[in-house]
C-alpha cells in the first residue's frame, strides 16, 4: 500500500499510514493492545482477503474447509432457529450494514488512515448471514416482497387472531378542510373517556407547532420526533400512558414496537401525500397502534385516496373481518389489554437526586456534594448534581 501511495505521489497519505501502522505494531508488542485493533482482525485471525469475519452466529456452527480449500462450509450443528422480528425493517438493515461499513472503510484506506486489510473487519453480508442461518422465521405485520419470495406461498402463515379477542381498528377518511378544528373536537371526545390519542404529521416543525396549538386550546399534548434524545423517548411514552399527556404528536417514531393499550384514536394528517411516511407499510404499522384498544379507531385526513391508502385500508379491514368472524364463531368477547406501567430504569437515580436536593436550592451545598461524589469516584452522581445546579440557575 505504501508503494502504491508513493507511486501516486501521495506522500502525506503514505507517511500517515506508515506512522499509524508502526505505532499500532509497537503498542501491540509492548501492551498486547492498540486502539482500533479490530482493524487488524484479518491478520490476527489468519483469515484470507475477503473471507467472512467470525460473528456470534458462528458459536452455533462448526465451520469446516471445503475439499477444494475454498470458502468455509457449515456442516456442523444446524438444530437452531432464528427469529427475525420486524423483518420488513431488519432485512434492509442487514443488507445496508456491510455496504455502509465498506464505504466508510474505503475512505479511511484512500487517505492513509488504515491498511486495505481493515476492510475485512466488517459485518456479515446478508448472503453470508443466510448461509449460516439453517432455519429462519421472519415476523412482521407488513412483510416486504423479499420475505414473501423467500418463504413462498406455502410457508406464509397469518397470525391474525389475538388471545384477547381484540380486532383491528375501524378506519375512516375525512376531508382536510378544517382538519385541525375537526381533530380538536375528536380529541376532546376521547379525553372525556380518559383515552389517549396519537397524531401523525409530515414534518418535525408541524409536529411541534400542532402540539403547541393543542396546548393553547387546553389539551395536554407533547411532541415526539427524531430530535428527542433516545433515552428520553420511553419517559414521554410512559407519561402518555399515565395520563400526564392526552395527545402525542409525532412523525415516524410512532410505529413498530410501540405497545400503548390506552391509545384509542390514531389520526394521520395529510394521508394522501404519497411518500415514505405515507406508504402502505407505514400506514398499516401506524394504524396498528390503535389495535390494542377496545374502541380503536383511525382517522385519515385526505382529499383523495392514494394507492397506498387504498391498499392499507383494505388490508386492515380484511384482517378486521377475519377477527370479528372468528370471535363470533367462538363466542369470544374482546377484552382490553392490561399492561403494567413500569418506571424507566434510567429515571430512578434522577428522581433520587432531584427529590434529595431540589427543595434545598443551595448551590454551595450542591457543589460540596458534587465534589464529594467526585472524590469518591461516583462520577455519575456528580454529573447528575452538576446538571441539577444548572437547572436551579436557569430557574432563577
């Protein structure tokens, strides 16, 4: 690689690569470790260029060399099963991981930050994953075309019947004219019943503006989008379930994995604006947030019915009919889901710090406690007290 860079008269990159590699080798000789040691994994594991790296899934397998001395084959234990949850999202991520990693490494190699062998420190490609996965069950409410093709019609199983007897929500379309006024009326009806509401907008700015407007109208609301820190999101959802907010306004986070039994109404604004946020998959997933409630209902505000809307609504209503027919046949009375509202684990220490010192509001005392915590190497507590001092200063 040094010869190649020097031949291209890229002396800075060549010097950088030589200096970095020699330093890493020296660190490994002296300490047995260097920063970024994983980038030398191909050499340390005696792998050939391009050969797949070892992954956790290899613990279930016994790789053996093929007779021709080519790529690894997996003839060992294959009596395990892999479940791929939310496969419509997971499979594209599996495809993307290796490609994204390669693009990043190629840039590092190009500018002399890493040896070309660093490119073999990577995730498995999707093909390599499939090679190692003897039996896979893809789980999704909205399976993509790839899963359907791999399974074939014979091996697609629909699990539409819920143990509680709950059915898919009812769906209606309303015109966009005066949609906010109409929305507020619907929200007030649900709030009287102590039910929660999810509202989906197209942009972050609109989500924030709508949430603020609802607050001005006397409706307790909160917005949730990608700019909200990951660790703060569960607390917002918990507050919604507890009734601290009646309405949660969001964009694309109110989809897979959210189990909110208190939500009786899902409202999708601008449902006829075709795109990723209003695709068939997204609409079905979003409507599904109301399927945990006995009175689950979905309102789509639109002036025309797009192809995605038609497909999504037809699918939800198809499932609803099957579920209702099954309930009638077996005399099942739908029951609401009762799910415990648990404390977010990271919130406990924050509550402890706040309740302990907030009423005192003595900055000198807090600073003393902060320094004491630092001396005792309790840096997490020290940081929390520091943040509380900032809050007190802001409040003043």
